[in-house]
């Protein structure tokens, strides 16, 4: 079979061909000569692939090349996959974005029909042609009021009433006497704790759009969402998170207006002290099966205290956990032993902040750190296992870290850098925490930085910037539950609005068995 008839098609070209064939089928149109040739080429390629698959000596790489999945170039950059779209370090991936198909509305011709005489020239006849298309994006309120009128009959003898049943799609969105549907409640909660739109701002927008909803009502509906998903949140916090093998932890300041100072015991001490600082602490717990849980807690405490509360419930005999954090001693757990790995982004930031004052020396450090992150990106792009990733960093990143340590020591010992200057303090930070900063070169699975946790804390920061504060601790607790479930859903690629709606619909079953309604299980059911 000759290869001369073959033609390489990009994914975009293939999608366009499928659309044209589908459109021709729907509108009874004939395919063009070029499209017919492309279909013939596709059939020839399929036949050749079928023939090649019977050959026991063909390799996967050759088969991928033959199928057009990879190009035939021998460039090293293509072999390493650098030309492919990669997932960003923040965890965003377009594959997790839902694809909303447009509603198709057909508009038939009313004045002319197939076979009629042409009204323009009066000579030819009209035949079907490729239809004109218009994609229109319409704006409207996120909440659409519907008035359902159910017909009723009444017996004049016994007085019994017979009422028309509601459609299934209406009943699936709430009970017969429920004004706000599950889907509306989900959007209110997500708008507040994901988009950072305060309750009063949502209310003002709805007034403008003609569907008035009071800010207090939006709060009430968000509280219903929190109550519905709370059993799942509690299961994640008390059952799954304590036995995770890896944790990212960090915190950010917050405000609760009604929160008064309290007395709390010092860590590792029976002495009490007055505490006033309010923080939202975040923990990302990585389970043995690879799923990541994102949990938040707002109050007079910090991330180290939250991880202590979680690790108190750890199963006896469980392996020593690994914790990624910054170098603050308050972030170290006190209830069990743990392997502490430190964030290189924090160490790098000390030098980056000095770029304007110590440009040459700061740039020296930044350029070497840049190579280390390139190495880490390479391990991600090539889907290396934890063992392969460790070996790669030991070969390529460990020498750079050792070079930086030698350079830092030489700067202080030779007095080329003043010890108490900004650069001197950055150097001392690197030297002091060198062991924790190089864990990614020593331990399988150790992270290079805490950027994932800092990215997830942006949800909290966004809400704090827009709303300014929580009024009460109860409001903060509602925010913690909803924000935790939104972030966890995002982490596993689940649409939080759809997930919240699903949980509300099965609220009683969720209370009885929350372990059957985890976000990644919802993803598998879709």
C-alpha cells in the first residue's frame, strides 16, 4: 500500500473536517472534492495502521509518529516535549474547564424553498447551500425566576385535591415549597467565596438586573450550602487528612469583627498568653492515592496549630509525614515527628527583593535558582516518578545548590558582603536553612517550594480584599467550609457549582455516608 496518498492532519484540521461532514449530513449537502479526498486519506491511514499493528516489531514511538501524534523531527526539544502545552505551576489546566455547547436555533427560509425559480435572475433554480451562522453570546441575570402554575382539581363530595406534578428537572433543583433552587444557592456561595463578591454587592447587582435578592437572603442560602457540604468537609478534615503522607501549610491574616482576645496555652507549655492575631490557615494534604485535599481554618491560630489538630488524629503506626512550609518555627508540628522541607521560593524572594541594591550578586543567585526550577519543570513535563525525579535533581540541581552554599559562605568569610546588610541577611537565611531547602535533592516526593499552598490562599485573600472582614466566627466557619470544598473541587478538576448542587440534592444521603460523596467520586459519576 503506497504512502503517497497520506496527508498529515493537525487536530484543528481534523476537527474542522468533522464539523463540515456533520453539517453536510444535517443539511443534506454534498461534500467538496477536497473534503472527499481527506476522507479517503483518513481511510487509507486507518488501513495502514491496522496492517502495522499486526507487525510485532513496531515500537510505540514509531506508531505514534505514523499516526501523526508526534512530528518526525529529531530535535531534542521535541523529544523532551517542550513544544507541548504544559500544566502551569499554579495547577490550572484548561482540560478542567467545562465546555458549554451553544444552543442551536435553526431559522428556515419562509419566502423561498428548494427548487424554486431564482427571484434575482429568473433563470436558475434554488438548491441547498451551506447555511450562514452567527454565534451570539447573551447577557442575563445569573438567577432566572420561574412561576410554576400547577393545575388542581377538587372533589365536590369529599373535598380531595388533585394537583399536577412538577417536571423532574424542577423537582431535582429543590423541594415543592423551596423558593431558591439548589443551583441558585450554589452560584451565590461560589460568587462569594470564589469570585470574592460580597453579599451586599451581589444584592446590588441583582437589583440592577431586575431580580432583587437581599444580601441577608444570599447569606442564608450560602449557609444552607455550607450545612449540606459540612459532612464531607468534616470527613476530609477528621478522617482522610490525618493519614496523608505530605502536607503543604501556610497562613494569611484575616479579620473577625466580633472576635475578642482569648487566652491560649503556649505550644509545648502549660503557660497561657493573651492572643489577638486572627489568621486563615491553609493545609493541602496529599493522600496515598494522589488526591489532594485543601482545608482552611479562620480564627486566633496559625498554620502550625492547624496541622497539630490534624496530626493528633493520625493513625497509630502511620509513617512519619512530610511537611512543606516556610522556615518559621511556629509551623513545625509538636504532636508527632515529621520531615520538614522548606520553601525555596521564600529563600529566592530574599534575593529578589535586593535586586535594585545588589544587582550583580542578587542576579547571580536568581539565575542559578532559575536553572533549578527549569529542572523541576522538566521532571513534570516528562511525568517522572518520584524516584526518577529525585535522581534527576541529584544529578542536575544538587551541584547548583552546593555551588550557592559555597558562594554564600565565601561572601561572609571573605567579608565581601556585610553580614548585617540586607544581602548578608539573605545569605545567612540560605546558609541556616540549607538542609531544609535541599530536601528535594534528598527525599523522594519532597516539593521544591510552597507555591501550591500560596496559590490556594489567594481564594482567601480575594475574599478578604473585597469584603474586608467576617462579622462573626460563625460567618468565618461558613466561609472555611465552602472555600475548602471549592478549592478541593478545583484541585481534582470538578466544577464546584455542579458539585454543590449535587450535594444539596442528596443532603440526607450525604449525612449518612459522606465518604460516598467526595469531590473526585462526583467527577467519576459524571
